[in-house]
C-alpha cells in the first residue's frame, strides 16, 4: 500500500511553528493519550502528523476519531509496515514546521512543552536541538522517576556514547538533509545516530524542566526485539564514528574511551537476553578503559550493573552445566 494521507492540511494559509510527528505501530493502548497531549498544547501554532505504520489493531481508527475534529492542522498518513525509521521520515517529509518533534506513540508531552522548547530555540539561532528533562512512567502513568538530563556536551555525546536527548526533544528543521532524519538500517538506536549526526550542525540546549513522559511497558521494541541485534548496532555505530563516517569534524585522542562505553552498554543487554555474551563484551570494555575508576560520578551504579552482568553470565554457565549433566544421565 502506498502512503495515503488523510485530511489534506490547509493551516489557513499559515505555516506552523512546529510539526509533531507520531510514528505508530499497534499502539492502540496509548495513541489517544499521545495525541491528546499534543492537542492540549497552547500558545504555539503546530501541526500534528500521525503516521500509521501498518497497524493491525485499533491504532488507525482511534487516531482518525480524534483527529477528524482537527482537520485544519492534523492529519493521518497510512503505509504498510516498514518500521519506525521509515514512518518518521515519511512524517518529516510531509511536515511544514520550522521545528520538529518526534513523539513515540506510547509517550506523551506535558503542558507547556511546545512553548518552552520552541522559545529557547527562537532565542538561540545557533542551537539545533532543545531537549527537556522527562518522566519515566509505568503503563498506567504512575511515576517511576524524574530524569534530569545531562547538560549538553558534545564530548559526552561521542566519547561517553551517551544519548543525551530523550523524549520531547525538538529539532530545527533546516538541519535535516534530503536523506531524512532516521537511518532505516538502524532498528534500535536510530535516534542515537540521529543525535550524533545533528551534533555536526550546532549545539543542543537543555530545558531543565520535565516536559515529556517516557512510558515503560512490555510491548516496546527495545524490550521485545533482539538484544543481540541491538548490541551489534551499538558496536556498528561506534565504528562509524571512529572511522569518521559520522561526526567527521570531531577530533579526539579518546577513542578508547568511546569504545569502552560502547562495549559496556552492549554488555548491559545481556541482563535482558542471555544470548548476548556480556562477559566477553565486558572484557572488551576493560581492554579499552576501566569504567570502574573512582573518578566516575556514577561508579556505584556501574558496579551494580557489572555485577548483574557477571551474575547473568554465571547463571547462563550454570544452566549449560545442568543441561549437560541431565543429558549424560539419560
């Protein structure tokens, strides 16, 4: 099925200040709240684009029902299932705003999000991204924690392989190339690659206030997808940066630091999926740099993560031993 756009946009002859794109696949449980959180934003002209990525549940019907009452600045695009990156790029291509916000269908914006993020970009013409603090919530919206994002540092973004912007980040549209915003060959960390590429264009600015919510639930691709493929993407991305394919203007002598962090984050996935060889990845991380030195502010948490990885590896070895003994005894 080709892309089908519903409710052709008119905007009364005006260009919106910001475009919000919601890529949605089987998000019927959450899409209404995501849309409502955008429609409740005030003091900023916006357009809302929902890209239905071949959903087989009630996502499309619910989006149509809500947006049919806002045909002047909202519309739906439907396509066959091609993945989140494709849905994001289709939404971006069909958008008109000076700024862009990509909102996952299971997340939502908090009041004053658009006015706070766009105002800071309007007053900072050299900045390319504004990103807020955010809430981590459960499926029922109950609070897990408030995430205070790190102040922007390109060195931290690259050398520490840290994905600094989270949900609710707003991008200056003029920085996006004709190739689109997301690389469809990255299923799990396309947003991380996106931030690395945008860092070539200018600075990011933190908005020190929770303005979006990230929902934890069992249907997320980062949970239900292959952790093995996810870990391989991390190592692939760090290789692209190290070879200059991404961030060619960034020069550092600390490539070992970047690799150490990348191997550490890849090893972390073994806690969720024993098919990831966490122990081998930890060894690779330590070969590049010890991340457990006392000069690291997050040392206690890092020790606990390493311990969890080691326990996961030990458990996997124990399961193999028990299985071997059982086979021999039969």
